[in-house]
C-alpha cells in the first residue's frame, strides 16, 4: 500500500469539496470508481491496493462529510465478500468488475435481524445481491427478483425490499466456519462504514453550524458571541473528537464485531447530538428544506438505525464487559 | 524504538510486581496517606522512575514522551498509588525553574525535590478563581540589611496538600498599573516562614486534599523571585503547561481498569441481567475506551509536535464528564446501600465507594480550569467564536 491516509483525504476533498459537489449519484459513483476506492481494501495479489481498515476508515468519513449518495457501503461489503470468498469459476472477473464499480448490493440491516432482504440500497441498478443466511454467504443474481423501493426520510440513500426469484442463480461464497468468519468481518466493516459516515457528517455539519453562528447577527452581535451557544458547540466538538479517537483507534486494531458495533453506536450518537442541536442552533432556517441541515439530520438518524442501533450494540457491549473473564 | 519501549515495559513491570504498594487503600488518616506517598516516591526515585520528564543527568531523567507514557501505563496497570503529594514539585515547580528559573535556583531547589521536599501552588484566591488575573495578594519590595525582600500579605485557596508543603509557588501583585496580568510577580515562598498559616479545607466527601494559605507580612528574599518583577503571568503559564497530557492519560487508563469495580457492584446488586443497567454499562465502557483513545491521540500529537490550542481542553473536559458518568452509574447501582456512609480511600478517584467517588469527581470538573472555562477555550480559541465584550455596566448604575 503506497497511498497514505492524508493523500486519500486530500484527493477526496478535491473531487468533493462539499455535499453539493457530490449530489449527483451517477456522477459521484463514476468518480469514486475511477479513483479506485472500491479497490482499496482488496489485497494486491487479487488486483487491489491492499489498504488496511485504517485507510478505509478515512474514506468512510469522507463519504459522510459530503452525504455521498448511492450504495457505497453495500459495494464495499460486496467487494470484501468476493475478495474473502472461496474460489469459484468467474470469481476473478466478478471481483474485477466490482472493483471497477459494477454494483453488488446487500442489506444494510444488522445480519442478526432476520433473513428478509430489507434496506437494500439501489437494488434497481444492481445485478447481484449479497445474501447472508443460516451458515452461508452467497451472491445471488437479481434477475426475476421482486424489488420495491421503500421511501426513506433520508434523501441521500434509496433503499429497497427484495424478494428473490425462486430459481435465482446462487453462488456460494462461504459456508460453515468460513461463513462465520467472513460474516464477522462484514459485520465489522458495516459498523466501521456507518461510524465513519456519521463522523464525517458530524464534522461537516458542526463546521457549517459554527459558520452560521459567526455570520448570523441578533442583538447587535454575532450569535457566536453568546456563551450559552458557545458551550453547546464546545460540548459537540468534544463529543465529536472523542468519537473520532475511538473510531480511528479501533478501525485498524479491532476485529471484534461487538467492539466495532459499540464504536458505531458511540459515533452515531455523536452525529445525532450534533444534528439535533444543529437544527436548533440554526433557528428558523433549520426548519426549511432550503438549508441543508435537515439532510444531515435525516442521514444521522438513518445511520443510527442501520447496522444495529445503539440499544442493541450497547447491550451487547455491556454483556461482554460484564461476562466473567 | 519499539524494542526500547518494550524493554522498559518489561523491566518496569517486573519491578512493580515486587515493589508496588498493595495495601495503600487501607490508609485511614491523612498522615498515613502522606507517609505512604513519601515512601512510594522515595522508592520510585531510587529505582529511576519518579522523574522521567526531567533531563539527564537527573537519575531516571531524559526519557522520551513515549517512554514516559509507558511508565504511566504500567503504574496504572499495577494499580500503584498515584503520585499526588509530589505532583506539584516534580511537574509544576520543575517546569517553572527549568523554563524561567536561574541556574542558582535550579541548584537550590531541585535536589530537595528528589529528596522528598514537597511543594504547593499559591495561585487561586477567594476572589481569583477562574479569573486568575484578579489576584490581590500583595508583594511590596522593601530594603533590608541582608538584601531586598518582598513583604507579602494576602490569602490563597484551593492549594493542593499545602498542609504538607515545604514551599509554595506564589503569584502576588506588585503593581496596579496597566493590564492586570502585568502587575503580577512570581515568588517562591518558604511555608515555614513566619506569617504563613495553613488551614486544610474539609471537603464534602471527608477528604482534605485542598487547603487555604493565610499570608501575613511574610518576607521573601528577592533571590526567590522567578523571572522579572511584573512577569509573573508568563511564568505561571510555564507552570500550568507542564502536565503535558500524561496525567489525563494515566487517569483515563485507571478509570478503564476500575470498570471491573463497577462490574462487581452490578453483580453484587444482582442486576447483571437488568437490560437498562447492562446497556448503560456497555455505553460507559465504550465511552471510557473513547476517552483513553482521545488521551492517546493527544499524546501522539504532542510527540509529533502537532498540538493545537484547545486540544488539552477537550481531553480534560471529556475525561471529567466521563468520570462523573462512571461514579454516577455506581451510585445508581449501589442504591440505598450506597447511601450508608463508608470510610473513604485517599488518593483514589475510582475507589468503589460510590458516593465518595461521585463527590470527588467534582475536583476534575472544577479544579485546573473548570468545565466552563474549558468550553470557553474550545469555542473561542479553537473554533474562533468571538469573545464577549470585556466591559459591562450594572443596569441599576445607569443614570
């Protein structure tokens, strides 16, 4: 791996200076495919760039910062599954196509929820869906599947329910112990991606809110001069930086699904606090569709609900920490 | 580099296994606690672990920040007592003399610190808490036969363990001209000098960690002034900047280690299957890990010479709020039993005496720059939000 975290961050910020620059889904998808984001986490001997989770963590935060639309997280999961799969005929070309941006979608619900395929982003433009079921991880063709969009409050993502065709072509990627191992990796990656999305979004929204407070004047002074508002902003900044430290600390070091899930809960809670306060701190304009604050609020709440919510992960973390050593 | 750190860790871990005091929580009086502190400090000095941040050739000095971090990690891991009594002397006094003192002053005071002389800080006053520039303790320069002295009169407060101190780092006012900060002068006061009276402050949890110092016409030789007259404010910044993040890292690690005490309390209360408690415990454990990661990241930034204004404030604020949450969950789990008074443990913020820990946690949200001051620093100096106008007028006093 020759690309550093700083280089990844710089290049992302160059192509997407802000959320408006990333707004067009087709254009964004093409851009990040060309930048090779989907190749990042794939080992070099499989044609990827061999980056670690620490580098992926940077990319996920950049996605959140600009509310990157589309099925980016699903694609990262699809690529990870293909790269970690047992060998089968056609695997190499599927992986190559996926790294180049051909969409593989998958459910962003926490795998433990149930077997139904819900919260599947952009299922209408994918040819394959990654499915996890009873001791098996498979790539299933979407030909003949019944798909229906479930409108979400978050306007930056399009989610679908999917019912697969009875005779759908299935390719087993892993089964038994291998499926368990790969499944844990996918769980961890989903948590990491959602946490990064939350922290990038939180950072962008907090910056936007501070700029607004400096700009907006009432009582013959900028709102940013009022201590009551300063202290709220300082609390949000502290929450964000603390969550970022945990995120970058665990991203490269931890593979434990519960540790990563609890980290995801912590990050999403921070984003949620920032988003809830950002609406309030923007006052009336925070309620208008014209200002982008609501876009971040809605993404924050969807991030919090996907991939297992805070109630779920905090309970898991509590049980783990309470278990006798 | 890593192998040096690993070697230090191995060597220190072995030493601590044989030497770390095990029964220090049993101290039942302040004097026992102080005696235990002196003994532990002396052993660390002898073994070369007490002053890793001092330069060579001081014994055990000249350690890198990475090595210092290893030492505090291991002290926390071994659950050894924190060095509270010698903290002001080895950090605050040392940094002050190192950066602003004379060669004579270093030669005069530093060896005594290693021999166990303890120091306290005389900055805060009843009328100068968060607003330190409001200091009123007065120093007047007077000619004496053996050389000029400052005659000092005033009152200091919140001075940590002043009742045991041999010397005080003192900020006093030598002028009312110009900016308030410009009238301050930095002095070293001998706590045994005539006119010095110390009164410990009884705190709400039963400890006497802080004291008041009454100063009545105490004579301090001009040779005990640090920096020039009127430069006290700048010298005090050197004093206060000396902790370098290690303390908060050590405290965060100790809080993480003490999660097991909270887990025991939850099991003892039979609530290990209470979903609400389990969830809150999981959230707290994650938050404590986040604070540890934050403290680590801050130290790393310091090592990379990349520290930014406000970084230290975020670490302190995050730690202090998390410590409160830790004690708060303990109080909640301990229920009515927790309301029955139990003897306190000296020098331990995570003792498992939940009411005492809870009350003790205020020391971190108020002392050393309150949470509110930290928030101001973060908002104004890090995030660039404008300061409020300095002057205001009472509405009633308007014509």
